[in-house]
C-alpha cells in the first residue's frame, strides 16, 4: 500500500451546524474543548490542560468523520486524514515509520488535526501472538501521543465502530482525553439531519409536509442513510426530467434503503 497517510487532506466547508442529532451535552463539551484548544496558553494559566486526543465512537455513518472535519475547520488546523489499515503492514517497522512521519509532518504545521478512522485496525487490544509489526506500530503511536505539552499543536482524533476492541494503553487519559459517542439519531436528531440534507434541494409540497413523519418512521437510519435518501431521490427526479423531488422519488429512495438493510423495519409514512 502506498503511503499517502502523512499528506494533508483538503477540508470541506463544514461547521458543527452541519451535523445533526448530536446530544446537547456533547455539543457543549465539544465547544468547551474547542475554546481550550483555541487558546491553550490561557487555558494553561487557568490550570486546564489542552486535550491531546479525542475518540469518536458509534455505528457507521453517524457523523464521526464529519465531526472530525468540523473540529479541524473550527480550529483552522491542517487536516491529516487516514485509516488505521494504512498502518498495518507485513514488514516490521513500516507501520511505525509511517506513524512517525505523519506526526512529524503534522508538527510542522502551526496547528494540525490528525484523524485516523477505523483506528481499531491499528490500536486494537494486544494479543499474545499478535505479531511484531502490529506491536511496534501501536507502540510508536503511543510514543507519538505522549509527545510533550500540547503535542506541538497537534490534536489527534480517532474514530471507531468498535471501542470495545481498543487497547487500554491507547485509551489512557493523556493520550485519549475525551471519548464522544455518536449514537444512531433519535426522531428529533433525524429531523435535524433531514433539515440539513434538504437544504438547497427543491421539494414538492407534499414531500415538505411529510418530513416530520419521515423522521418518526425512519428509526434505525443513520445520518449517512438519511443523506443518501435525498441524494437518491434527487437523482430519480432528474432522471425523470423534474427539478423538484416528489413523493414517488422519496418512496423509491426509502424502499431502496430498506432493501439494503435487513436490520430494521419502517412504518411507512
Ligand atoms: P464510518 O464509521 O462508516 O466511517 P462516520 O460515522 O465517519 O462513518 P460520516 O463519514 O461522517 O460517518 O458520514 C457520512 C455522510 O453521512 C456525511 O458526509 C454526511 O453527509 C452524512 N451524515 C452522517 N451523519 C450525519 C449527521 N449526524 N448529520 C448530518 N449528516 C450526517
């Protein structure tokens, strides 16, 4: 696998308001964390340590990547994004050296966010015969996370669907200071996410009138699935030569999404 992990990744134009369904408490904690990170010196004077690492966990498609991007954007930080699998190699030392160069590149920036998705591939619980390479890579990650005060302006954000799989040494405070759980959205959260993903889209009146019911009846849908509902419905409308999404476009998209998942039922609006 080629090593692109240590290159900066462009950030979409995104803010925290583009993420729906976050519990109020989490929003408050995130904005407090951001104010500490924006002014680490002042926070230090007040005796508050800036966090070095944040873990985002929850089911697929609940906005973990989106939140990492919004945090980086809010901090005006350079974003380095990769997946845990980019550091798992057969040859001993390769993963560790990738970790080192990623942190070195990030520390060259005035402020940086390193985001590692599916971090369980890299920081999973150590097994008695887990292999020398995996052990060395994780050890290097721990060494880098321990890097001095404020870690040279680098904030580490990791995401996983399997928090239970993570190594305890990795989760230790001072390495991971906050863990935020992104759950599947409840009805209110789904309504927020529907609002976000219908912004800028043309909807027929009957679709607009059905959005509350849609939020109620899509229990088990993730943010990613709700977003893809409206993308699919949009494409269907365009294919049929219309600019506005109508009920049949939306019903088509709902059916397709349910067919793609056997794990839930939907009380069709
Ligand atoms: P994975 O665990 O599969 O990596 P994830 O939790 O990182 O998933 P994202 O990649 O952030 O999920 O979400 C994919 C897309 O779904 C986003 O770009 C966005 O369009 C939409 N989405 C997901 N969650 C939300 C949310 N809470 N609010 C608004 N949109 C969302």
